[in-house]
C-alpha cells in the first residue's frame, strides 16, 4: 500500500475518532484503530504504518509516550434549531435589506389569520391587554379597594369547593377609600362557563350605576355550584369612574379559579413548582480524552456493513441552522457564502439529479438537532457502582432508558468527567455501553479511572448520539444514485401491460373472501408494477401485514429461486412479520437477523432458533454471507439491512417488502433497497398508511422541507401513478391497492376516522361478538353506542423542570372508568378482562407517568392478574397496535377566561395523523377524556365531539350550556380598557398569541 493510501486511511481513522481525538497512549490508540478497522471492514494498513504516516505529515505529535492528535483545543458548539435566532443589533446590519431577505417559501409556515370583524378585532385587542397588562389591571386604583373572601393573592382568588353539587359563595367587597365619590358603573365575568351566577343587592349595570361615597362599601357575590371535578376559571371585570361629568372610567380586574379535587388528584399534583429547563452554555475548554473499553466482539463477524464514510457535516451548517437559514450579522463568512446555495437546495423539488445532495443536507440538519436533544438527558453529580459479576464494568443509573429517554444502545459512548474538576485540561473518560438494563447501563472505562474509582465519587455524564444509522442513510442515497434507481424512486409508468391475474390458492383461507387483499397478492406475484413499487395502502385494521405475508408465501411458491428481504422500521414489526411467515412456511427457509445490540430478553422465544443468536457466545453474531444467501426470506429492520447492502451482490434479492413504510424517513427505507434490489428486475412492495403517523423528526428545518414525508407518502402525494383517476375515481391496481375491510372496530368507533381520512370507503367486518361486547355496558351514556367523550374542565400543569404537561382531573376520570370496568367484568354478558385488553393513550410523557403511578394506588385494579401489561403510552407507541378497550387522555386545558380560534396552542393534539391513530386502536370500547371547550377550537376534534353529542355519547361537563364565543366577543368589545398600543404590528398576530410564553 502506498504512503498516500496509508495517510488516507489514517485521516479516515482521525475522522472516526471524532470528538474523542485528543491524547492517549499508543496502546489505547491501537485499540481504537482495531475498532475502526472492524467497523470499516478492512484489514490493512497495519497500525504502525498508519501512525508513522500521520507523524510524518504532522497530524500527530508524540511526547514522552503520549500521542497528541490534532492537538488544538476543540470548541463544541451546539445549535438548537427550535430556539429563535438573535435579532440583529442594528437595522443596518447584514441581511436587513428587504431585497436580500429570504423568500417566504423558505421561512417557517405561519397560520393565516381569519378575517376579523370590527367587533372581533376590538375584542382581540382587549384580550391582549388583559394578558399583557395584568399587573396594572389587577391593582387597586382611583381610591377603590377590592377585597374578597376567600382572599386574593396577586389579583387571583384560588379556592377549593369541599363537595360537589353544594353551593359555595365567593364575596367581593368594594370599598371607596378615597376622599371623593366614585361611580360603580358595571361588572361582568369574562368566562364561557355556566357553573356560577353573579348577584348584588342594587343590580348595578351601566344603565343603573351606583355612587359610592368616601368610606362606603358594596358587595358582589359569585355563587358557585360545581357538578364535576376539575378547574373552573373566570375573570371578574369591575368598572368605575369619578362622579364628575365627562370623567374617564377605569377598571380593576380579579381572576377566579374554583377547583373540585379528589384525594387522588391532590396526591398526583406537582411535586414542585415548574421551572423551565435551562440550556447549559458550553464554554470552550481544553480536555484530555481517556478511551474506555469497548464491548468484546464475537470471534468472527464476517458480515460487515462495508466501509462507511463518516459523512460529517460542515461547520457552517450549524451557523445557518442557528439562524434558521436567514441572513444575519451572526453568520460566519463561510456560512454567508453558502447561504443561498443551501436555501436553493432546500427549496428545490426532490428529483434524482439532486436526490443525494438534498438528503445529505436534511440528514445533517437532523443530526445537528439530535446532538442538542440528547444533551437534555445529561446527568450531574451522579454516582456509579462497580458491577458485582464483572468488576471492570461500572453501573450508572439512567432513569427512563427503558423507554428510550434517552436512547442508549450497546456500544454507545458516554462521556464522563469528575464533578468539580475545573483545572484544565479536564480529563474526559469515554465509557462504552456493554449492557442496557431496566433503569441503568453498564459501562467499560479505562484502567486509569477504575484504579482511582470509589463508590463515593460523583460524575457529570454527557450522552452522545450514535451516528451509525445516519451514516447508513447517507450511503443509501449515494447508492441509489450510483445504481440508477430512478424508476424505483421516481416511477414514470413504464409498467407491464395489464394481464390476466394468476389464479392463486391462498395459504390463509380468510383472504379468499377479501377481494382487495386477493388483488394485492395477485398483482405482487405478477409483478404488474415493475419496475415501479407496488403500494399496499392499509388503513387501520384492514390486514395489511397479513396481505404482505400471503404475498411473500405466494412469491416463494411461484418462483422457487426467489429471494425475499422483508423489513420494517421497528423490531416489533419485524418480529410480527417473522412469526406470521412461520405459520405457513417451513421455518428453515426464514432467517430473522437482529442487530448485535438487541437485548435477547426482548426476543420472542419461538424466534431464537431461527435467528443469529449464538448460544455458545451468548450474544448475537452476524453469519457469513454465503450462509445467509441460502435463505428464501431474511427478515430484519431497515437499519440492520445495511449489513446486507455492504456485503450482498446487487440483484440477489428479487423482492423487497417494506412493512410500516410510512413510519420511516425515505433514506432509511432506501437502506434496504439501494445496492440490494436490481432497478430493472427487482420488485419493491411498500405497505403502510399515509394517513397515520409518519417518522419522528428532531429538526424543525428538516421537517419544514419535507424530510418527514416517507417514501410511501411521497409517492401517493406527488406521483400520479399512485393517485385516484379523475375519470374513474379509482386507483390503478397495477400500482396501488387500498384495503377496505376493517376487521378491528365497531362501526361507531370507525365512523369519524372513516369520514375524515378514508373517504367513507372502509367497511365494518370485525367479529360481531367482539365488536359489540360493550354495547350493553351499563355505564355507557347511550346503549348500543360503545363510544364515550367525557368532558372535563381540567388544568394542564407542569412540575420541576419538565416541559411536559399533565392533568390530574382527567386522570381521576380515567381511574373511575377503570374501576367501573373492573366491577362489571364477567357480569351481564360482559367479557372477563385482563390487563392486556386495555390501553391508555396520552400525548404527554408526564401524563403517562402520572397515570402509571395512579394505577398502582387503585384498589379495584388489583383484580387484574398482571397490571404491568396494562400499557400506558404515547400515540406513537400505540401505532400498529389494538386493544379491546382504549382510553385517551388529551390533557390540554385552559385556566384563562377565553381563547379564540387558535389563540390557545393545543400542542400535540393539533395533528390529524395523531388523532387518527389514537381513535382507531379500539375494538369494542373507546373512551376519550378531554376539555371540549379547547378541543372544539380544532376542526377535527370539533367534528368528533359533535358526533358524540349527536349520538348521545357525550357526558361530563355540560359545555353546551356555556356562553357562545360571540357572547364573549361582545363582552370583551364593550370593556373600557385603554387600548393604546406601543406596537401596532402586534394587532396582526393577536389571534396567535401563545399563552404558555
């Protein structure tokens, strides 16, 4: 090998070290080089040659046995794309010229304000003033003092009613403490609630004001009667004026909040006041990195991902991301030079010519945000313990690691420093993850730390991201261009002519009565879409996965030489595919390939015999390519398929099936295609539902520019081959099959999702006994309608430094329903229940935690044999799942007097796909708990709530008796509040104020 090639390998090795480059001993660096060779799948050049080349070209420096690599102190800069960029200090700073401003197409999209009537515009101004000038408005003034019983604190009266349906009086005492008469003109409550009434002896109104002499007092009474648990807020507005002709009126405001809470709600309240998470400012420091001990690899790992380029992003991209792709005085010269070309690439339509460049850019933006997000899990002043079985490992407690919060896998690196270590250079110890436990990780550190270690030592822990999957995605888009996959990724319609479909004898006889499933299998076997992909559009409960399994069975029967790669984004989806395949195919023809980081305890026992688990080594290992090539079907995740694309010849796989294709970003899908499937001869089959949740993204900039659009959704949205014909109103069945028979839900549960997302085409084919199991449950508002919307006026709260919301009033309602379900199970024709029959969905992590805590304290739930199997999770966690009974807690509520249109940010709820997934998981009974006043601001939720009201499935807080929005607008417009604005531009965005900021 030439010296230039050796140097190139050395430079690749330095890139591989990334942030870990600093100083180390020769032995430590040689161990790192061995890992580098293993990950790249190379054998040469030897370490000594590489070290000599790096030293010759002054890339390393050796002093007293210590090797210094690129020995310049590194400044680690983190760029949070969710934070707004700093405004220029001067109006004449670069980028302030409107001619140089970015076009609107590259800016984040903003809601379009509705047309405002004069009255509504005035009401909006008043609403803004009530919020912005709260301190001034709640202050006593003009000689008037307002006290209350219960007393107010900072202008707000909090009180808890002792019992429901019992009268509670709140008294306001108005006293004229001045020396002149004051006229009490009027008062009103700004609220759309109907749980209270106002009264005063003289019935003061603007038409009949009351003059208060000096020292005179007057009482206004608020009569509360609460019929439901929850929080019931309102704002009292009192208007006065001096008793003189032509005098200017003034107002005093008091806020009220009545609460009715159960002991459980009190117990689940905030543990401490909410304090927003403070982003740590990372100052440049000199440090010395001490390498840790990498997990031992198996004696032979013949199947590698091939040599992976690092695909590091350019530093200027961080500057651009920080300024949200806008010109700014804070941009570096390099960033400003690249700004227009980066923006042009982001705005350009996706096509083969720019395919790789555009996805490289989007992946880099995603990585930049991932680096920020992972740091939110950093730990401070933590202790570690020495592992009892393997003393060379240290155990670190990481709460939430079992739920991927943070995501930590075997071989990941954690950077650890000793707490209080401030003398530079600071020693950073890299610890590599050997094992992930339920709430802890076992780490391999250097002997240097272990020799000094004691259990009282405290450490600061920094989490890092694994770039492996990112590098695979980068390589995949490069391979897509290299292997000319244009007709697969951008099909133009050069498909096979329409031919008679083969007659097939189904392995799964249930499919014989389903025309859409049969047609999909026939088209796939015939290859009628080739070279274009065939899409199986599978709405909830329509048997999408069963259809794919049948198609794979039929392909292998029709062509004994066929080789199939079956993939999905998640291990659970892959395991399900594999188990279904084994029902009709000889198991020895199927191979389930796991990543070496997979925890064997989470693998279904029936699959361990047919996967890459090595009992002798007690770990997963990758077999030889030749062994794998003998299998008819290989099942693996999209990321692990990267091992195959680095080793298998192009065209070995005749078919690639991707299940849940809508849940992965396009480059992740392409990992299983590029370099594996022949563009001319191969058949790609994508299955999923573009109307359900797509991939989870971190970067808002990447999301704004289409990175969240999966390959499946992109084809259905932008390629005419996968759209309904304007003439016939049907899909071209050569390219796409929409499954129509729903085998999951009762018609009442399916009604609204079917109408809003599936053009009312879904047909109810669920087992009658199963779907009607709860139609006669005595706690239904309406018999025969197994759907409940329970209205709750709750309060969304936060605690400590967690930004996540929770709502204890909704938790109480959920617990009440669970108790009723336990009390009635197995009686009057109702089925017996196990914990696995019930699922609880909430969009907020903190609500999930509070619900899990509540479940452990409810006596009735102890009847469940295994409470741990009652899953409580986010919408994302329930995608692809179903339960007999589903409960949904929407969480978000309001503690303010009124919110108009989108004025209140309903957070995760303002997402049609999330709504669709949450409401289509239930088979027999769906219970939704939420605030109808807030949810009605969203058109999708309004449709659902109106449906429940119409069908008499609504119960709880009677929001229909509340004042209408027009009444509130009229009240606001009539208030006498000084509306002089320092910033007229604010008026344009008044309807979009976020009350949380």
